[in-house]
């Protein structure tokens, strides 16, 4: 499966199959959350939250690819990611794009 954030793939003629997406809501356990609050007070990178967001993007991407595979897609173009806080320490990540088949 080819994944790109452009609306084309060089040298390929594309047939659009439709929008595909994947999402997840992730949170860190209470111990990590408390540690991040203290880190927030003194400044610096919030590594546990960075790891959480990387995991969430990977899960959302995997789910998007699975949806595209069900459509028989060869690639997903114009991929975008969005995130939103759903509560303190928890975030939703959505990945979406257009599933395409090579002509």
C-alpha cells in the first residue's frame, strides 16, 4: 500500500475509490499523567504524551489502511491527520485520505 500526502503518484493514473479513515482515542495511565503535570510546571518536552500521540497516529493509520484494503485500493493519496483533546490527558487522532486504484 502506497501512502502519500499529495493528490497524485508520479507515473500512475488513478481511479478514486472514496474516502477512507481511521481513528483512535488514547490516554496515558494515571502515573504517567501525574509525571507529565510536574514536567509541565518546570518546562520541557512531554515525552509520555509524545509517545502516546505517535502510538495513536500509528493505530489510526493502520485502521485507515485496513479500510482501503477492503475497497481493493492500491494506495491512499492526500492523507491528512487531525487531533483533538477529548479530556485531560486523552486525545483523539484521525487519519483520512482518498483510496485509489491504479488504472
